[in-house]
């Protein structure tokens, strides 16, 4: 059973299957494959939902089809007017090395809390741990394309925006009320960044900016085998291959373009050597 096969007000699944059991069965390989769900559903050209079984299909958010996620009776926001805990432990769940340790120390000192970070390697394994109950963080990173999975599974609580007054004061309006989460019911922006290439100028001899196609460096990096870090995220690597072909719409749903990008990643011994060095079938970019 796929995590997107439908939900009711009480959550996804079929009679006799608990939410936790449902998510455990979806973990591992099945959940990893589910990470491509929105992409594959869209490529199929079949409308605006990611599943039709169950009482209600889970919608597929798009800029021209914004989605307001439900708030379930048994998964409510925290109450308003609560005072901050003192001397507590704040548990964060995020990619490795995404937050400056000094920032965490300063935050903990200012607000009298002990901040601990539990890392995950990629978003799919991160969701799998949440689903299994192996980890129970206070705050977690979540990508917009996976928001439907964690909302349907009730793996995250809806927000009480009374505690986040700076959202409307400091964040771009398009992200205060984004198409993938109308009203910011379940998430707020973490950061803004662009896809690119980073390398050490004292180690990399090639003049990458002067190359006719700088992205070619990843297919011509024999000298840096074992010295290139790869982010294990499918969207990132496919985006890199699309950019190499001059396709700037990295969210394209054109199966022909996507298949070409995947084929590019699967060809060329130098690139495969880089991936093998880090034991990952996919990866992204940051030259060593």
C-alpha cells in the first residue's frame, strides 16, 4: 500500500491498519520509492492527485493548484499562550552539518535550553526513522515535495502561528502562504539557496568558470576521485544533469527530459567512479 493511496479525517490507510503500522510498512525500499511519487504521478499526466484510493485522494500541490492541508482531530497544534520551557532539551532533526554549532550554543545560552541535533543522511531515511518511531524530535527539516507524506502520516504537528510572529514580518509573501502549504499550516521556510558548484581553488587545477559548460567538470573529474562530496538526494542529481543540458526548469515533469538526465548520470566512468567512492547511487555536487 502506497502512502499516497488516500486518507480520511483519521489518517491514511485501510480498516484494521493503524497509522504507525501503515507507515512502518511504507518505510525502507517502499518509502524510498515513494520519494518519487509526485514526480512519477505528474509524469503520468493523470490530473492533480497522487492517489485515488481511500476516502479522499491526496492532492498534488502545484503553483496553479495550491493545497491547504487538513488539520486532524487527533493531531492539533499546541495551545496558544504557553510559556517557554526553561532548562529543557530542544531536539532538532536535520541533515548533517546544516547548522553552525556556534549558532546552537548561542541559542541555547540565550533561551536557557540544551540544543541537541540528530542527523539524517537523506530525506527518505529521515522520514523512515520518523515513521518507525526511532526518533521523536521537536523540530525537523522537511522538503516541500515530501510534505504530503508526513502530513498524511501525522508525523508532524500543525503549527500554531501565534508563536511565529516573524513569519509575516520577515519572510517573502510567496513563502508565508506557499502553494504547497496554504496558510503555512505545517511548515515555515528554512533557507533559500541556489544550485551550484563549489570547489577549493588550491586543489582544483581546472578553470571551471571558463569551461564552455562548467557542469562537465563532474564528468571529467578523474583526478578528484574520492575527493568529491555527493549529496544523496535524487532531485539534486537529476537537477544537476538537467542544468548540464541547459534545462533550467529543474522541476520539469517532461519524462523525456528526465530520462535523458538519468541516462547522463548513468553514463561515463568518471562520474560513476565518484558515486561508487561514496557508496551512493545518486549524489550532488560540491567539489573537494
